[in-house]
C-alpha cells in the first residue's frame, strides 16, 4: 500500500515524509483492516513530524481520524467482527484508549 512514511522527525519545510510502498497490515484476533478513504492530519501529527512530540515508534505513518471501509477481519470471533462486517463504512476516532482515572477522563475531557 502507499503511505507517507516518517523515518526521522524534521522541520516540515524540509519535506521529511517519504511517499512510498509499505506492507499492508494484517488484522489479528479482535481487529479489522480498514481501507482508508479519508484521513485527517492534525497539528498533533505535525508535532510528531517536526519532532516536538516523540514518535511512539519509528518509522511512523502520521495521520488519524480515519474514514474507510472494513476490508478484512482478524481471525476468530469477536465483538468487533460481528458488529462490523466486511464492507461496512466506519469512522475511527483519534483517541484509542484512556485509563479513565484522572480528572480529565472523569469529566469527559479525556483528550486533555
């Protein structure tokens, strides 16, 4: 698949993203593979690209806030695979998980 890959953070004006082919991910149990139609790139991604936030892995493909279609299901039955069949159009929020314990989580502001 095609992706903009960040191997090393650098100022955006130096064009640090490399448009290249990368292996398509394979979903594991409890996961789905989404063919991305649209993907938002926000200021947080730019912070990662420019090195103001440390990438959690390297290389990284920036971008989140995805809209797409489920293309493949991971092995085994799961809530995800029964709720979202192949071909379903889905939106994926940028925030994957919080622990729900701090004051921001408890007040519904977990993005803080």
